[in-house]
C-alpha cells in the first residue's frame, strides 16, 4: 500500500534521544523547528501564535543545565492547539473579540508536558468554537492541508495535524468531540489518538465565554497527534490522569470487527476500498477479521442520540436554531441512552478485541467559505449533508471509547486513516494494536 510522506524529520522520542546522546542541544532542536516553521508555514499557516523568543530562552537554559529526573521529552520542541492556555499567550478560539484574551497560567496538559522536558514554540490554528472540519477563522486566517493546499487539514485540530505532517514539529496535542483529533490525522496522514473520556484533564482548555475552571464537558477529550505510535503512547503516559496498562495479546491472536458502512451516511469508495484492503492484509497476516456482527448496536439510533448530545454540549444548553432549549429531563434521558450504548459496546468487546472503522466518510475535503457541517460533502459524485459525516466520529465518542487513527494508504495523492477502537480505558492497547497493524500494512 502507498503512503504519502511529507517529511523525514525525527519524531518526539527520536528527537529526545538525539538530545540525550548529545547529537544536538535543546537550543539546536528549537532553532531547527523554528527554521522549518519559518520556511514551510508561509504556505500552510499552521502555527499562528509564535513564542520563539521564550522558547529559545528556555532551550538555552536547558542546554546549560541538562536534563532533570523523569524528563522523557527533554529538549523536544512542539506546539499545541490554540484552545489550550499557555501563560502569556492569547487563547481566542478563533474569535476576534477574544484575540487579546491572554492566559495567565498554563493548561494542565501544557504543565505536564513542560515537566517532561517539552519546549513550546507556540500554538496552532483552529476554527471558531472548534466547530468545523476546517481550520480557518477571522483572526488567523486559513490553514491548508500540506498534501494539497486547496484542501482542508481537518478540524478542529487542523493546525496541529498540519504542523506535524509537514515536519514543523514532531508532535502536538488537540481535542476531539466530533472527530477533531481523528479527522485531521486522517486528512493529513499522521497518527492521532482520541482518549477514553475522562482520561486526560482539560483544565485550562475553556472557551473564553465560559471562564477558567469551567466543566470539562460531556463527550470532549484531549488527545495527542504524532508521526508514530510510540510517540502517541509517550504523550499519553505523560498526560494521563489515571494509570494505564496494555494487553499482552499479539495482534495475530486478536479478533477484529470491521465496520466500513454506516446507515447514517454513505462511505466514499476511496475510503472504503482502502479500509477493505487493510482488512484483507490483516487476514493474510493471520488476524481473525469479521465484517458483520449482530452485536453491533443500532448505529442510526446511536448517531441520533450522539448528535443531540453533541449539539447541547457544544451550545452549553443554549437554545437551538429553532429556539428550543433542552431541559434537564432531556439531558438526563440522553445520559441514560449513553449508558445503555456503553453497555451495548461492552458486549461487542466480549467477542472482539478491536473495531476497525473509517475516521470520516471522505478524504480531505476542499476548502470552503462555509462550515463543512453547514454545507455538503461529495461522496462518489453525490452531495450529502456535511453533518452526516460526523457518524464515524460518534461511533467512538458517544460510548466514551478510545480510538487510535493510523495512516493506511492514499488515493489520488490524499492520505487515508483508519480508526482502531477498543474498550474504555484500553488506550495503550489501541495504540499498540494500531502500531502492529501499521507494520503489517508497511511490510
């Protein structure tokens, strides 16, 4: 299978090893990343908040002082999604009226990564309110897909994925409620992980209207993006609020369920073909692959419930376009439906180790002036409501499951990813399985 490659730059762990060996200093690592951003970002526009001077000062001090205890990413430069707070930098979520909203403290994820030795260079682009599969806003402009500048890198962590895919930085951190980590990873040809809900704190990731200390929110998670499974696992271990373990079961002993079609939205043939080819390659490698099961919950019903909960959560209970406001009873009814859906998926995982599925029904979409969800997406020559494409995000989001996206191939020069979804809290196992799947597909 062919895989579009944009960069041969080292990943996060490789860069940390280079620093530890003395091949490069933290300052040289930072200067190299800044040079790549200055060279590449004129065409991509991923890193929209730059903090180069402070990064160089930090790197200079680290070069002089050396690594401390428990710093697995010592000297590694990275950026982070604009919606995370970094003290001294703006957090505006794509809104002009909040462009001068300067954070006074670091988000928890930022603090943990700094403690692990990371040096932050700045922040990456998002759509307004993190509510699109594009990353364009009136404050910072539009981020372009590094594979095709006329297409979207995804959203809402599109700037994150574009920065990693192009080699500006080795890794990133985003958030996901409607595929906002998984879709950019899929559109840009990198690795991304949607964590089990509640695994990573989103403290310091609050909409400017909500104010600091707002509730983490239903469905929404924080998760890493990188160019390898090993880097995803390292970022996860550094930021997780709960202890994690992974399975000892090899991939060849696993039984996986492939879901390539969804009743709520057709899957484009380019995506379906690559998913099917990946499934066939796994079968040839000795993995037990099923393509249907009576255990799968009613996906159309799940999607309807997910969309209702998503819209209420994103609006924080404000009235919908029709003027109706969800009641407390409506919300608790949705929580009950979500709990029943979680139990249904637990039954699936009694028979299967992992579920494999597309991250989105299409490859990277063309840039548009309106939100993807307010327009249509083209699927095999047919115009389909853009919001219907959220079905593959909701597959793992509604039941709070972890999902790792790995690149599996390309079509017409555009990359395609695949979700590896597991039981709740099996995050490291999903990443490990995705890594093994990647080795099968690359062999």
